C-alpha cells in the first residue's frame, strides 16, 4: 500500500483571489553566474534595460517547495548538475533518468557522461544535414529518445571518463561551437561540397576543439571497456525497454506518431500518443510504483516562480478543473505551450486533497536563482495541474505502458 503524505497546504488552484504582478526577473543565475563564468557576458559593455515579468503572485501561499517535503517518495538520483550555456537539457535530463534506472534495476550508482551523447548527436545531425543536402536542422536541442538512439549506436561512458569540459572550464558553453559549426555548414551548402567523410572529419575537429576527444576505450573499476561494451556488459540497460509517450490531439490517439516540434529533427514517429487521462495515469502510477520519469514541456509560464521554484496554473489562465485535452491542444496550437525544456521527475507527494506534487530535478539556470547552498538548488516543484497542462511528452520504462498496449495493437 502506498503511503500518502499529508501535506497541509492552502488550495492554490482556481482561487478567486489569485492575481498577477509585475516583478523584476527573478532568475539571475544565468547572467550573474553562468555567463560571467564563461566570459560571454559583460554588464558594462552590454547594459541591460530594466524589464519586468508578469507572474502569479505566490506570496502568502503555503507551498511544498522543500526537498524534505518529498522524503517519503524521493527516488534515488544524483544531485542536479548544470548544463551551463548550452541547449542540451534533453541529454542532462535523460542521462539522469538512465542513472536512476541503473540504480533501480541493478543497484549500481554510475555517473554517466551527458556530453558524450551530445557529441555524437552533433555528428548525427551533421550526417543528416549532408544526406538531405542542407535540409535538416543542426542546433543544440533534441529529444529524450535521441539518447536511446545514440546509446544503441555509439554506447556510453562514465562521466569521469569524459566530461566534455576543457581544462579550467567551470561551465559548459557551446555558443562558439554552434556558431562555428553553422558557419562551416553554410559554406558546405553554398559550395555544394557534399563529401560526407570530409564534412564529418571537419565537424569532429570543431567538436574536439570545444569539447575534447571522446574515448574509444577506457578503464573503469579495473576493467577495460569500449563505450558499447560498457553499456552491454556493465550497465546492461536495454534501450528497447524505454518508450516515449505523447499526449496531443493533432495526431490520432492510440497510434505511434511523430512529435511535431523542431527538436525532433529526425522526425521520429515512435511516440505513443494517448489521451490526457491516460498520460497522467502513466505518470502517477509510475511515481507510486517507484519509477522516475523523464519529462518535456513548457517552463515559460506566469505560474512558474523562480523565487519559490514552484509551478502552478493560475486561475486567470485556466481553472484547474477545466484542464483537458482541448486546453492542452489549444495552447500547443497557438504557441503558448512550446517544447521548451527536458527535466527529470524524481519524486512526489500528495497534499491533503489527494493532489499530486512532483519533485523535478533540473539542469537549467531557471531552478538556480536561490542560494547555491540550499538543498532546493537545482530543483523545481510542479503541481499536478501544471503537469497536466504544460508537460507534453515523457519517457518511461515500457512496463508502465503495458496496460495500454492492446489499444495500440487494435
């Protein structure tokens, strides 16, 4: 029997007295810490105009925004790590998910390399760019199932073997890398020089310069592995055990469909599309059974506070009881819900009304505006209505999808 955490909290959804306020940007970790550390931001050279954001006023709300609140269902994971000045959340979130899966299944605690996967994903993007004669996206973003595809083809290595950081580099910064790669690929397209071997060789030289050379063989705990043998013989994770679940109306439910967003640059049609109630059942049943969940969705909402690290849906947006498939699709279709960010759901609690709250491990600067010494540094706390409205896709172990597979086979 699952123990229900009784968290005394005021009702924060659909309150008539909820209001929005204009505030100065709450998130200063990115400009004040990350960008200064990578020497890409200079306040004197680039004076910033004062801007204000319209956000939900969360003052006076009693919210479950402490990691300790989730202690009864806070599943094993490594502490959050920053993606720095990169658009690689998809790798950080899914790598963390795989680390938790390794612990859950085999009770092994292994820090895995986020940037090894990113390195080879860049190579795959450039390969498709050549194959399509320049008609394919080469950017930093991707989706969770890019990681399973990369693991199958290239394997994986421990983080201690390949960090992707250069000597003396504190934070990741791919701004110059992607700019140089764009310049080079533009010249390839202009000259129509589609020699794949030559283009890949030059791409590797760019990546090696900014990320270091990934290993082809290494020693871990006294044994020698290749990246592929490390996945097969040490981690023993089967990438076919992981599935991506989507919930939107623009494609048929109970079919495997394409997630039509730019970061699905290879047009994967492997997403299991389900109605919202099933989508939430998969998440919540997985949480109650001890699984973690890799999630992707929108983190640019008025109800997301970088001061409290909490995510709510204000009643002035939509009352919680009216969130359904149509509300999700309406926002996705008009662009107010976007494929912003990948994160790792690592725990939950239930409030006294039985509503879920979720502990979210994050790699972005958005969850790092608080004291770096705080246990909450690098975490979000998402309400159930926020997940229902704004989280579009998830990656889970296939066992959580089993109760619904018959409908896909009909």
